[in-house]
C-alpha cells in the first residue's frame, strides 16, 4: 500500500463514520479475527516458546480475560500442550520466560492442567544462580542482567504473577533490583523514554547515535514493551508494596510523554522523536501504548478525559489497518531500532499487541 493510501485510510476514516465509538461486539469480533488468522499462520521458523510467541500468547491471555470467549482459552491450551509447558532454553535471558505469562493465566482458569515445573526452574535459575550477565561486561552492551529495555516486558510481569501465585512478596524485591538497574542505565530522565540499549544512550559525545533531525533515537516498540509491561506488573503488585510508587510514577511519566507525541492519525511512528523518518504508523508500538493507556484509564491511574481521545484515535487506526481476514499488518520486523513497516509486514507479537489493546479498549 503506498504511503499516501495509508494516510488517507487512517485520516479519512473518522470523517466517514463520525466520532468513533467503542462497540464491545465489534472490538471482540476484530480480536477473534486476529486470533483466527494468527493461529492459521504461525511463524514456523521461530521456537514455539520464544519471546515472539510469549508476547503473542500474552495478548491471547489478556483477550480471554476481557471477553471470556472460549476461542482464546482454547488457543492457550493448545499452545501449552504442544510445548509441554516449557520455557525457552536460556535461563539467563529474560526473553525466554515470556511464554510463561500465558501458562500462569491458564493455570488460574483451569487449575491442575498446567505443569508449572519448568517455569519454577527457570525463575529460580534466573534470579538465584550466578550468570555472566549478572556481573556484566562494561566493554559490551550486556553490562547488566536486563540490558535491553524489551526485557522489562518479558520477565518482570511473570515474576510479579509468580510472586502473587506463590505468596512470595520477596520476589518483587528481586525484580525491583534488576528493574532499577535497567532504569538507571537506559531511562532518559529528560525525555521520559527508554533507550533500547546502551548503543542509544546519550553521553554528550559527538559519537552518540542521532536521528536525521539531530534528536535522540527512541524506538517505538521498545518503549511500548516497557509501558505495556508496567501495566502488567502493576496489576499484580500489591497496593501496599514498598516500591509501588516508583512503578506508578514511571508509568504516569512515560504515558504523558508518549501521549504528547502521538501523531494526528493515532499511530505512533517507529522513531518517536523523528516521526518524519518513516512517515507511516507502526502497529506493535501503537498496540502496546493503546493497551497501557486504556489500562491506565480502567484502573484509575490515568485521567479519562485526558487520555480517552488518544485511545480513540489509536484504536480507530489499529482497526483500520487490520485486513478483512484478520491479518494485522504495518508491524515492524524483529529488530532493536527504528525500521520501516508496510501494509504486508506482520509478526505474531504485533497480533499480540493488537489483542492486548483490544482487551482494554473494549472495557471502556
């Protein structure tokens, strides 16, 4: 689809249909179509328990939580039985436990079905055993355990869920230790956004990476991982947890910044401070931001009057890019920095972000 067609689609749609309203049946139908298409088109080159499937099935879990539609629960059950409830194989790497979010949710819905032994082993190893990354290597980007901002979506929500399930609040302190390491390393306190990793942290050096307009590079999906992950963490974090204020404050601060740079068509660009670099929206970052904003409204952390217009614009645009058969497009490919998407580019984690967005929008 030429870029001019993309803009006509997302800009003229509201004028054609009037002020968009959230209709629960329509939103759920869009989510079911997305599920059906994705289940029929798995990414065969990826491991069934890798982070891409972890993010997708997190979206499926959230979709069932919001709709109680058995189609989503069936997909979760089939995936878990196919993977034998395993994590992926790197105990030191946060990505490899993301799949366990869906296992833990299904365990709540169907007690006794899920074998949580692999998840327990992974978490114990990751948090309690020595790994090279825990010491860090200051000559490389891997200088802390969670050295890339995506990690804040992959492991912390699972840890928060596990702490709640097992009534082990001390695990939140372990999570907080590693989370704040990442925060101190990658969070830009002037821009209120996360660098993806240390390659994009500004130090004041002429060698700092810059966008074409001279501004800092902040990746949309990377910050979507963080903001969406914060919502998942806060949902399970006790109201009286000692460090909860840190997570609430970070969530609100990032949300305000992300809202302030939302383009007029509702879809955030891949490079948040250089939207002109690729003048089209991107679905995965937009989906995670939409989920987080709607979750914040629904849970009383974000002002409804202030954030609802942003959610309306974003969800209207997301619905517009979904193809009639359910395929969710305009998803940037796997990467670590801003790159273009297209009307045919898709990934399972983009579908997961779409499902997460819909799961909270329909509650509005």
